[in-house]
């Protein structure tokens, strides 16, 4: 099977990827030609041709195609969706009418029809409840809008050695799967679904993987922008709390931080880099170590909002004012970012929109008739630096 890879960035598009919600969405390239000749069949069975009388801008309907071909609308639908239970002669009649009428199926209607009764799995092991809630909002909205069914499969208590077996079980009950982090990084898990012929979309993977579609942001660039923001406020002694080492996004965020510091001629103090795991508790432990140093940082860049919230908590417990004594920034812009005080400056990753995009990507993969070519889409959505109240110039420069 051949892979056709398409990639979209920012507000631009490369390749015929399906329209997806959110900034930076990809679209199918194409045009709608003027209405051509309608082929009608008289009562005697003789076909005659007459020009369609149609207001400019009106679209040809499936009922008109059916009348032109002398079949039912259901038969036209079966032909357009590649159903094999149609006689070849009938198929030719329908396709001739489609060509003569320049009929283009309504994408939204076809997507809705393809989704009826469709079960899409979302596998989850991420420890962040805030991240899960955002992702579920988007995925549920996408599923509801397309009349598909979302099946949430939690693997939090499954040993990694049993994940492949769990993937095989799920593959027998769904027709598409969404893999959020950290499972989006698991080649073994994605390979099981691909082998079963189940399309997969990886959400928030740090890098594009050529064997499965991805919906992600540019973590490297986002981290660069946040680091530059701290430098512009006068910070030079900036600490960094890494994300879980089992996720590529963690390394890309750290690499973005490093690159800007190096460009500014500032060496990264290894003592100011702490390992976190995208959990609140790991943020507490990392911040305790950072603030216990003889020369503590003036700013902390945490790789997600949960760890940034933990950093603020530790600072308050130590009697430090945020941001007067310590600036703290996060990543993701989950609800946590606005439930702490002060509210977090962070990178907005449109998690809900990414969940919705994943549903649409899967549905378009599911309804593809060409089984010899598996379309792989790298959908890079736009991120945004959200400036709130947790950053200020350092107390002493």
C-alpha cells in the first residue's frame, strides 16, 4: 500500500487534504464547473438532451442525477460511495449522468452519511485531567456534528506490555482511532491498528510520523516565542521544567527554549533544568529543587500548565510574590491556566479544535474508496502566546 502525504501549516495548504476546523486547516483543491447538459428519458425510453434551466449558483442535486440516469437517489448514493452492490451497467449510467451534470456531492452531507453508526475510538492514558477535558470537548463536538459514536477507552491501568493486545481488541470494535499523547508516540500501538486496517490520527505528537496522520502544533516554535517573551522582560536566569521523556513534544519544547537562549548568548545552567512528567506533583518537586538553590531563577518556564500551577503554589508557600519575585509561564492554555492566581501566561494549544479535526480526518480516511493509497495528513494548527498576569521584569537585573 502506498502512502500519500499531505501537510498544511499556518493558514496555507499543501496537497488535497480535507477541510478541517481551526487555524491552519487544509482544504481539498478543486473547482465547480458550470452545469452542463441534462439527459432526460422520455416515456418511450428514448433519451433526449436539453439544457438545464438553473439559477446561477444553484447546485445539482442527487435527485436530478437520479432522474437523468433513470435510477433512484439511493442507487446514485451507492455508486458515489463505491458500494459494490451495484450492476456495472447501472454504475455506468450514473457516472455518465454525474459527468454530464458536473455533479459534485455535498461534502458535509457525504461526511454525515459516512458517519452514521461509525464508532471511533479515543484511547487515553494522559495524567492531565485538564488536557483530557479539552480534548473530549472537541472530539465529542466533532462526533455529534457528524452523527458518529465516540468510544473512550482508558488504558491508564494497562501495563505497557499489554498495550498491543488492547489495541487489537479495540481494533475489532471501531473503524478509526484517535491517539493523544503519550500513545501518539507508540509505534507498536499504531502498528497494530494499521495492520488491522483501522485509520489512526495522532494528536499533539511533537514531530510528523510518515505512517499515520497527525494533528499538532509546532512545539519548537511555540517554546521559542515563550522564551523570547521572558527575555524581553529582562530575565536571564530562566529555569525550565521538562515534560515527560516519553513524548517527543517534551524534547521539542526544550529544544526551542535552548535555541533562543543560545541565540541570546546565554548559557543554559544545567542546575536550572529539572525533569517533570506533565503532572502537578512533578511540578511541585521540580520547583522545590529550583527555589532551594542559593541563586534561584527569576523565571520558570514549565512545559505544561499543570506544572506551572504547581510552581506558583510552591512560590506562594515560600512567601514569594508572583510575578514580582518570580515569573512563571506554562504551556497548553488548559482551564488550569485561568483558575490559578495570578492567571498564567501560556501557549495556547487549541486542544478542543485538534480533537474535532481528528474526527473529521478519520471520517475522510474511512470513506476513501481507493484502498491502494492510504492518505497521510500532517495538519499543523496555529498556536498563540497568551499574555496574562504571571510575568513581570525581575526584581533586580
